[in-house]
């Protein structure tokens, strides 16, 4: 935590206003470079009242606060490649298995996908489910992920680190695609009678 973040957190806790959680700005570093542009999201809820929080997803859980959320100044410096590329790849290989299972679980529990519901469902959770399914059904999703990170989010401004990170994230996305296909194929195989 930067000194500014420490002071901001202390002030937020002392203030005890109506906020039940606070977003913290995280700086990811790779190859000695702050991934300022290519990061998926720079804000994460890291300060909160536990009884006011719930989570969705098996891997990289999404934090959902039951009440107002504020932001605190300063940075939480994060080094996702601090243990090397091999460690990052190994971790994301296991994450991709969890992601594939989550996709399969969502499809089994969520019913039939609806493009209309992805944009117009009144219920936030129903709309979110269909939006996730829309993303998961995109053709060439790994390429789309690369273009989002490297072009739309301007990851190219992060130099070689930005390019490498965008490529690694695309590979991770492709691993998820392959593992979903594998799970679908296993589900479709008839059970042999002995």
C-alpha cells in the first residue's frame, strides 16, 4: 500500500459514514512497467464491512456490496508476475478449469440464453447472467479479448509489457474456450452399459 492509501483507509475507517465498502485503485506491474492501460479494471473492493458483502463466481470472485460504495485515494501495488511467468501460467491454467466449470454450471442452472434479456431484463442478476453468456458465446473470443485490452483500452501505450500481458490474457481466454468444449464433449458422450 502506498502511504497515501494507508492514510485514506485510516480516514475512511475513522469517518464511518454510510459506505459499506470502498474501492481501492490497484496498480499491476509487469516487466518493470505499470500496466496502466491494459489492466481489465484498476478498481477493486478491498475495504468493506464483511457482513455487507457477498460474492459471485468460483474464480476471481465478483464482490457485491449491500449498500453504498466509496473510493479511497492512493494505490495498492500488485505484482502478479512476482513469482515468474511459469507461476502465472500454472495459476491461470487452474483458473481456466474453474472458469469452464462455472460456465457449464451457469448454463445448466440459468436456462436458455436470450439476447433480448442480455440487454433488457429488468432483474440485474438475470441481465448479468445473459450478458456473461453473450460474452462466452462470442466467436473468436480470445481475439476479441486481445483487441479490447490492446486496442480499445490502449494497452499498446504500456509498451512491450502491455503487448505481452494482452497476449497472455488472450491465451487464458482460449484455455477457457478449449476446456468448455472438452466438458461439453464429455457431457454429450453416451454412457456405456457394462
